[in-house]
C-alpha cells in the first residue's frame, strides 16, 4: 500500500500511453473524486479497465474516467487518511482532506479538529461522553507544545485564553458559532466550566463561581431556549458573556460575569410550527400542581393557543425535572420567593392572554386581568377597541384583535426576559475591583446561518450577523497567514491578496435593504401618529422599492413576477428567499396603543416599571424612532467593535446529521456546514499561496536525496538549505512552468512551497525511493541466490 501511494506523484506526470503501460498492477494509487450526486470528495483506488480508469470508493461507488484524466485528479496523500489533529499539519491541504480527516476522527470518537492555532471544529456527538478525566488533565495546564501534541479539545481554547490574559492581554474573545443543533450551548457550557475551575474566585462567601455560573446558564436555558425542528435545546437569542478577571500578585482571579443578550425570538411566544415548542419555561410551569392551582392553569399544553400547535414534550426530556433545576438555580443565585412568584405569574398571564380572541371570552379575560392585576374593563379596552383623536372609540375587527393581543404578550415576555437577565447580572457581576487591573474574556454564542422553508425578518438579521462574523473570520484568517509570513520574514504576495474572498458586497446589500425598511417604517409610524388609516399595500411597495434599487446587484435574487412580497439574497452560505409579510409592523417594535396606561395601573410593581419605561420611550422618540433593525444594528456594531480590538479564537460547531443520531456522520450535510462556516475559505486562503510548509530540517531530510541522486549535490550529513534549493532548481526532472524562486521560499524556520512544486518534489522523491526499493529487492534476491548456492555446495561436499 505504501508503494502504491508513492506512485501517486509519478503517475501524475505520465502520458496516457506511459500510464497504460505501467498498469500491470490493477490497484496502484488513490485519487480524490467528487461524487456528482452530492459533490462530496471521496478517496478512490485507481484501477485500469482497458482504455479507461475505474475509481472505487470504500463504500462501493465506482467512477469511470478516460486514462488521460488521471493527471487532472488530485492525488490522495498518506497523511490525509490518518485523521490528524490539525489539518494545517497536512503536507497537502484541500477541502477533500479536511472532510476526510473529520470523517476519520469521528469514526474514532474524536470530535474535535484544529485548523491552525485559532480555529477549532467541534462536532456534536449526540451522546454523553466521559469528561471528568479530560478536565482534570487539562486543568494541569501545559505549554503550547503540550497543547499541540495532545488531542484537541475545547478546554485548550479556554487555557489559551487564560494564558493570554495572564501574559498581559487586556482582553480575549472566543466566538462559538454553528447552526441550530450543532452544540453551541454545550460547547459554551464546557468553556465556562473549565475557566471557572481554572481560576480562583474573588467572592468565596457566595459559593463556588462554577456553581453560580452554571445556575445562571440553567435559568437562561429555561427562559431563552426552545425545541426546534433541528434542535431539542436551541438558544433563541444571541448572547455575549463578558467575564471579568482581576490580576493581582501574579494570580488571575475571576471577578464576575455579565450577560448581554440580543435578538430574542419573540415571535415564538405566540405560537410555533409542527415539531417545535415554545420556550421551555412554559411547559415546566404546567407540571407544578401548586402553580396550576394558584394561577388557574391546565396541565395539558394544548389548552393554550400559544402551545397547542407544536410538540407537547421533548423526546427523552422531563419538564418537571427542568422546573426543579430552574428553581434550584434561583436558590443558588438568591432569587427570593417573591421574585420567582412574579415571574411565573407573568408567564401564566401570557399563556392566558393567548386565549383571548374576542370579547366573548369573558372567563379568559377575567383570568388575565387577575394575573396581571389590572382592571377587567381596561384590559378589554386595549384588546378590542380603537380610540380616535376626538375621544371616541370603535370596536376592532377580528383580524385586528390578534396582532394587538400578540403584541401585548410579546411585550410582557420581552420585559420578563430582560428582567431575568438583569437580575442574573446583579448576582454574577463582581463588585468594584478597586485598584486592581480588570481583564476581560468574551464568549460569543450566536445563532448560525438560517434558511428555512419560510424566512422572515429574524432570519435576515441572523444571517446579517453571520455575514459580519464571516467577514471578520476571513480577515482574521488572512491576518494569521500574514503574521506567520512576517515571523518567517516573507511577504504576502499581491496575487494572494487579490484571491481573498470578501463578502462586503453582500453586507452592503443587506444594509441597504434594512435602511429602506427603516425609512418606510418611519413613514408608517408618522401616519399612525397623525391618525391616518394603515395602507394595506405598503409591504408590496417596500418590496418593489427593494427590487427596483437592487435588481442589477450581483448578490440580489429578484422574485418571479407574480411574487410581490418576497425577494432573495445570495449569501456566502447560499441563496435565501425572504418573505416580507408584516415587516414594517414588526420592525416598528411599537407596543399596542394604551399599553403604558394599562401596565401603569397594575398592582404589580414589576408591570408598573414596564409601563413607566414605555411612557418614557414614547416621550423621547423622535421622527426617526426606535426599530428592531436599528437596535440590532447597534448591538451588532458593538460586537464587531469588541472583536476588532482583541485577539479572537473561533469555534465552528458542526451538526453531523439532521436526525440528531449518535455515531452517524452524513458527509453531504457536514460538507455544507464546513463550506458555510468558512472552514473551506480558510483552507482556500492557505492553499492558493504557499500551501505546503516544512520545517527546514525536515525539508532537508526529505528532499536532499533528489539533489544527490541527480548529481547536483554531494552527499553530506550537513546540507545548507539555500544550497539545496539551488541544486533542486537545476534538476532536469523538476522543470516547472515558472522559476523555482516563485515556487519555493525559505523563511527563518520553514520552507514554504506552492502546490505544484510540492507535488513535483514528492513525485521525484517517490521515484527515487521506488528505484532504491527495487535495487534493495534485487540485492536481497542476489543474496538469497548466493546463500542457496552456498547451501547446495555444502550439501554436495
């Protein structure tokens, strides 16, 4: 098998006639073949069948090519099949090598893969794995060399971040990303566990910092996570965890943590699709008999409009146990019973509000009024009537009632979630650090690229954040390449800069689409304030303006003629079609008319605070008012600014299959995620330039035999690298289309080669080794013959 692999480079340089004559052995090499059915690269054994090549994959697929096409197929290198720890250690890096390496590692239950020093690929195993032994080993620390030698793990990124802070860095960041179900939440929890165990706490009296952080995570999961069609525990909001450390006496101490959240998926409050659920906490609450009695709740989720259309349970889940853990977390963080009571009371009010569809629902309306501690008539007035400037009122049409009711429900849940986050920060944030220097570690957990059957404004904002992070990721990868070149004393070439993929055009397109949305939202809000009726055709007008202004844009996908409420955008990860129904209304983020007065009249201070906030916002709003997209843009700009001012590591979480099954990796699905996450882009940046890197000593040891064999260099135990490079450039078998000075460069510690030069060197080395092996075999045969002759002579004597 080794001999066959060594033949790979030689065969690439043969003509079809030479190749046909050399194929006495039916299996002599491997090539990468892209399966036309799913575009996944497969390593295939090459066989000759008459005037054509048969390439067989390990799963039995057979591909047919003419003999002459072998030169165009990329050779499979030995190390590409071994499942190495870091794909950048491969002599030849390609998309095929990355995917195959990941396949091999997952088959060995190894679910982490390094891509250089700043990128980690983490595959969700969908099964419990022993962790305590690995954690204890990593807590022992170790230098960069130790980390590089052992199996990759998320704990290594935590260790590197802490080492950076101890070395004097003011800040560090770890960006965790991936699609729903890829394991972002669990990966973040592992990071927090390692970091909190690695450093001492500034407040020992409050219990362990690890316990308090874990308790905060449990509460956030209950109120911010839900079951989706792709993930049983999906975070439906973006979060930035800002960990504060103080450095004193040579010791790094965790001083506190602050949670910053964005883009809570409020639309989920008012109902979900098939195979999904609302936020976990609703179902947890319904399992408690005492709360059901106090708040007049039913145990069956299908009783409530906001819960009945999705799944009632999670396979293997236990909502009663989830409630127990949530309550324990509240106790750990010293939430008093009254605080907890108000939270669950508000949740019950939201559920009951969903059943108020008309004025005839007297019992439901009375229940909501009692839970929210507001007047029954006041609640009826805000839900079912519209007030005019002259003081008169008229009943709302049935189609107008539901948006107003849902708007109030979303307003209540948003305030509840923000209050939970604020209270968590009060309990997790450290006190004044005094004279001590504060250093920060940020961990970003954001939703990955989304493309559903029906995509709305939330998907556009999520995908914009991914485009921004992708640009930052690409820039960071390119910077890392530039840093290594600088360390080696080598420049970045102009052609490498020109090949760099930049998604700035996509970002500008989305910014323009959102600016148009904000302008039209402002106009609609002015009309509402002036008492004008809403324009039912404003969505079509908005889409028409977007299409007119961007039809010729290379990243814009215009809708077909009969579709007047949708358009498409060609994202880095693929084209997404967006449906724009109600975008202007949702973007306005305007609470139902009269909400502030209703909530200010409540006997609950929690709701009165919300009412006061709404009144202050209404007074402070200018013609260019508040909108969801403006708020999101501000938070996204803040995130990118944070990342730009610090060193960043990237964790790309990968979901191995859509069924969430253990021990199953679907190559087509994983291949798509690797491409969307920018892993292949990182490989492409490296591959386009000098994709092969050898330490100088290893390069000499590996390729000096070529110069010696050709007579261009004398055999010697001490070979100068520059003399070797000059000798190689004179070897007739190594003729290249361009000078060797452009194909190979010598840095301070490494030799960098282009793909073609590396292939030519490897092919010539393989030829020499094959010749030497053949000579050794001949010598062994001669020796055996001589021994046999001697034995025969002895027997005759």
